[in-house]
C-alpha cells in the first residue's frame, strides 16, 4: 500500500515481473496481472485478512504506520 493512494481501497501484489492491484472490498484484480496459481493464493489471503487490509488502508490514508499482516500459512 502507498500513502494517499487512489480509490478503491487496494494493495499492490508483486510476483517476479508481474504486478496487480487487488481490490480489498471485492477481492479481485482491477489492474495488472498475476499468474493464475499466484492470483488464487493472493485472493485467498485477501479474503482471510480483509478487515486488517481495510484497517491498513485507512492508516495509509492518514499517513500512519501500517500493521504487519500474517502471510498465508
């Protein structure tokens, strides 16, 4: 996430040379591309941590430090 980033609430998922912007409210890619297997894992992680991601989005908009979110196990 980046401070003062544009709506909708999202984060940047980067995998090698791929990058996608992931919508937090409706877990999906709205820009960019990830390999299908990676995208599946990213969407699963987003669904598991949606509230935490939205909380971090709000922190980023207020220029506050982000909280660490656990990786997919």
